[in-house]
């Protein structure tokens, strides 16, 4: 796998400022090539000076429905705009190359496309999602290749972030072979990919450390092109974050 020269990314939240020294160490050691930072609503003013001191290149992940944003809901345009503005502020201050959004929950993909057009920013990526939300309360928009393709065709300059676990979970929900979904998603040429491990048969994203679930990670990585950017979107205990992040990077490269 190493001969594909994947660019490995670390996922953190904007509130995780205590981890900045460890992020710099991981970057300096060459274990990670960029940081994907989730923009927690209301955190920009008090954290941006800290993140600006971090040496690693950035990708920004905007808020999603669990933190108040739903691009598919016409009744949330004003609150969505506030969250979008904060994500763009993070991206501008940190010279981020991409800003990731989720399609939404309670409305329509047509409305999602309309609100994405209003942003008018060529760094935007739309991420595929599972059909089922983590709490099992909602069916999410954007779980199929057809959904994502509709948005890509509707919004100029919109790119695609492929979440591999989301694709497998969605395939399980839709009762489709996961390889069919992955092939169709990869045909959309995503510049950025999310990876974690998971129960291979689950419909819910569990964000497991690579190597601790039953996802055929090695097989999936074999489908990806050279130099692919891959964010490890896994849950890590902050008390031993550096050790876990370093260990997971080595496990990834050993796949």
C-alpha cells in the first residue's frame, strides 16, 4: 500500500486546542500530512489564534445537523449562513484548501443545492452520508451515488468528499453490494476521502480505530488512486491521543 503515497490526514474539533503541540509533533514526524478541523459553532473567536500557530496544512469540516446546520431546510437559511460564515472564516484564516459539508436531513436535495450555490466558493466539497443517522432518528439525504451526482451537477465548482464507512453503511441500508456503491462513488473522482473502521454489516457509523473493526480496509484502499488524501475520522481518547494517533498511522500504512 505504501507505494500509493497516500496523504494521511488527522481529524480534530476546533475545541481541541490542547492537542496542538501533539499535532505539530505528528506532522513533524511525517505521520500525518494535514489536519481536518471540524468547526464547532461559536468557537472561531476564542480558538483561531491557537490554530493559526499550528504548522500543519488544513481542511475545514463545516457544522452538520448534529451541531445545528441543515442545508436542506429552507427554514434554517439564516442560522445556516451563520455557521457557513464561521467555517469560511476558519478556512480563510488557516489557508484551508477545502471546506466539507453534509447534504442535510429534513428537507430536499434541491434546497441543499440552492443553499450551496449561495455560498459561491470553489473550495466546497459535499460528503456522502449513511442512510441512518447515528442516533437512528433520521434518514439522511445524500446516501447514494445518485444523490451526490445530482448535487455535483447542480452546483458549479462543487467537489466530493467520499466517506468510505458511510458508503458501506448506506449500501447495507439500501441492500446493495458495497463494492457497487464504492465503484460509483469513486467514479465521481473525490479529491478527499474519510476512513475509519466499522462493523462491516452495520448501518451506523461507529468511527472505530483502523484495525479494530471488520471493514475490509486493505481491499478498499487497493481501489484508491495514488496520492489520495485520506482523513482518519476515528474516535481517540485524548488522555493518550499522541500514542493512539501514532499507532493508528502505523496500522494504516501497514494495511
